[in-house]
C-alpha cells in the first residue's frame, strides 16, 4: 500500500480561498465527512482544535499539518488543501511561515500498529526531506499530486562518517503522528550535519518505535526530550544530561538543541515521570503554563467530586422512603439496630469524607503538572490547608478555610517552588536521592505553611468576616434586597467559606424566625443545575460546542448533584473559567431567589434538595424561581462562551 492510497482524489483540493486557519480545517473536515471517513464533523473539529492548542501545526516552507485522533474517524486518512492565497497568521514554528499547503490527518481512536499509521508516519518523514515538498507544490492537478506522494527518495550512501559524540532523543506528540516523526527526522539530519550520531526513539501512535537499548543509552552523552506528552519510561535515562522542549522545536532548532544538550543542558534526569502534558518555558509564558496546570488539577479532581456525590446520593435516596434524609449524619445511626440505617449512615459519611479530598487532589496535581512528582507532597498539603483539614487537627473552632481560591494559590505556589528547587539545587550523584526525598519536600512544605499561615488563611478569613458583617447589617432591609445578598454569597464559591458564612447567617435568621431560608436553599441548587443544563443544551442544540469534552462530562454530574443540593459539582467550571462562571452563577442565583420571594415562596427548613421541595409554601412560586435562575445560567453560559469562541476565530 502506498501513501496515495491513504487518501482520495476528492480529498485533494487546489486553489482554496480561506481567510483563517479555522476555515481551512473546517473545509477539509467537511470533505472527510462527505466522503464517509468521519461520523461527526463537529466532534472531529473539536479534537483538531484541541490539538492546535498544544503546539503549532504550522511548520516552514508554506507547510502545515493539523491532525486529530477521534472515535468519530472510521479509518486513518488525510486530506489536502493548497491555498490560493497563503495565510500569514497560522501559528508556526517558523514565525515567517506563510502557509499554502495543508495536510489534515485524521486518526481513529485507539488505532496503533497498523499499516495505515506507518504510512502516515512515512508521509510526515518525507515532508522533511529535501525536494519532496517542492515537487508537491508544483503539481498541476490533484492526480499528479497523488502520484508524486509515492516518489521514492534516492538516499545517498553514507560515507564512513565519523561521530565524536552520541546524542539520543525521544520524540512524542499528543496524537502520535506528524510531529513525532518529523522531529525525529530533523534531529537525525541536524546530527549528521554536526558530526554527532543522533539516535531517536519515536513514541507515537504505533507505540514505541526504534526503542533505545540499555547499551545505547549507557554510551550516549546526552538525551533530548522533544515531547508534548510525558515520555514513557523516562527513568531509563537517570543521571543523563538532558534538554526538554516541545516536539515541534527540532524542526527549526535541531542543531542548537543538540549543541545545548552536549554543552549546556537543562539539568540531569532524576528518574521521575513527567506530567501528562509537558509545560516548559517555551510553551507560551506564565499564564498559559498556569492555566494548563489548573486544567490538569481539574481533570484529576472531577472523579473525586463524582465519587463523593455518588456515595452521598445513594445514601440520601436510600433514606428517602424512611424520612431520614436530613438525619443520616446523626451518630445514633452508627449503632442503630436496623443494619440498613447503619449502612446508609456510613455511606453518607463516606461521601462527605471523599469531598474533603477534593482540594488536596486538585492542588496536588496542579503542582504535579508544574514540577512533576516532587511537587505532589507540598501541593497535597496546600490543598488540605485550603479545605480546612488543619483546623480539625489543631482543634480550632470557627476556623475559616480558604476554599477553591486557596487551593489554586497554594497548588501553583507548591509547583513553582518545587520546580525552582529541583532546577537550582545541584548535588553529587551519591546524594541525588536526598533532593526529591528530603530537601524539596521539606523546603516546599515549609513555604506552603508560612504562605497559608500569614497570607492565604488571614486574607480569605478576613473577607469572610467582612461578608458576615455585611449580611448581618442587611438583615433589616427589604425582603428582595436581603434575598439578593444571601443568594449572591451562597452562589459565590459553591460550598466554600463565603457560602458557609452566608449559610450561618441565613440559618440564624431563620432560627429566630426573622427571615426564611428561601433564597439560601435556592441559591444552593441553581448554579449546579444551571451549569449542568448548559452542557446538555450545548451537546444537543448548539452547532458549535462551547464546552470541552471533560466539562461536558462534569456537567452531567453537576446536574444530578444539583438536585440533591451538592453544589460542588459545578466547581470544575468555576476553576476553569472563574471570570465567566462566578458572575453568571451569582446573577442567576439572585434572579431565581428574588423571583421566588416576590411570588411568595417560603421555606423555613434547611432542605435545598429535591426531597425538601414539597415542604415549601407556595411550591409553584419556588419552582418558577428555580426555572428563572437555572434558565439564566444555562442560556447565558452558552451565549457568552459561544461569543468568546467566535471572537477568537475572527481575531485569528
């Protein structure tokens, strides 16, 4: 099978008129769909655009190779567009690259080791070879273009070239095609030009190819990791000088990287595994690096939230027929003669316990993304501080945890401090083990302690006191104003310290029969149900999806947890886009609560979950308020996020 058999004449188009990268990609995907190679245009487009965020797919000499891996792809294939007018703004490894020839590679999910992928890797390698691209650009017709794809390059025999140094390398991109092989070819060619033997292990969609043997590794002088994902079996290179960079960098800086690895490496490999996505200084600056770290933390936190909510939901649903939903936490059920009540009690407690690990897991993996394994300990401890676990052990009553903002600050700090220490502390080989096992954890944990003790806890504790006083001072105002204040504070941080402060005041007012809990209970359920509904609308109605796949999954969980009054299900959305999510949550909670109060809904009991709704006076008014708040959050999220996406596409 030749390269030309991996595509179709209808997938090769010339004289394409396009004003942006997105237009080119969309047209090629549309062609793939029309020819029956993919099931869903939108789903595959999302995968390709996600890959675009990792590193540039524009290369040099007018070439770009966007690609994506998706379950919507039936068979590995590529489509080609030759543009009438070159695009100057396609992000490329060569800043001056004017893209005119675009290969879009589509790869089925979980496909590896097939002939198709080997041929696609051959195409990627050929595109790096002298003269190959020029011949394709000169083709007069699509048919001639296809014939040129399989023109075999005549390799000149290697003449007794002597190599004084040996550099080994690992290349790997997120999809495992194109950049993985092109980077390998670029490094090997650069090595020949420098008189350095370069041996490259490709960790692509076909698994590990040309795997470096222990003997080769032992004899090598340095190693280059040109990867956008964690290199597999990195511990094999323990003690070797290394350079870490993104997979596209060798295409324009191959010689510089080899020289840097030999003369001025980034450090020495310490035998630890890297984070899921490599974030180096070349990856777009501090802000982008921090955002990637937060996204990594969220991805690990979501299963914790799901597991906790599931345990508590099962327990409460099981207790509903017996009218024990709000009594399950009572210690008397731990020794109740009815074994079912004992199980439900501990299952409810178990879910609450899992929730306490939400922030430690989040902060730990934020730090892990920045500093690899050495950041885990201090990140986990920072998250424990943010969740208030230290107050439990210190027996401090009334302690105010810093919540998700504290977890964010402490997780990032733990990562950057650990990474700084790992890079700057240099020890002899005999003492290397002390650095990750003793020195870095000790110093980074101490830094987290002082940061939390003197800044994070006092700042957010102070904000909480201010809010508490503000709510108390508003107790004499009108019903709608007080409802708005309580609702906004409740919805602000989704179960965090400000939410709890609002709850303490609201419950106190209700206990004194001063003001009912209507606004409070509605503001607990409106944000998670609203954001969950937004992901459902996004999935089934909107043509261009505005939520990434992981948040759509989290949205289903948030929707279900909202009905049982667990607002934490919406936290991943707040952490990913706080400037969008928090204001919309607050406004939606205010609108819903105020509507219910004005229409006459009254709830004196702290029962926000669905089983508490029948106890509301004027339930119809309560449900109308719920629909108003939920509808506002769902539709506004869709509108705002869609507008932002369109603006980005226009600017691109």
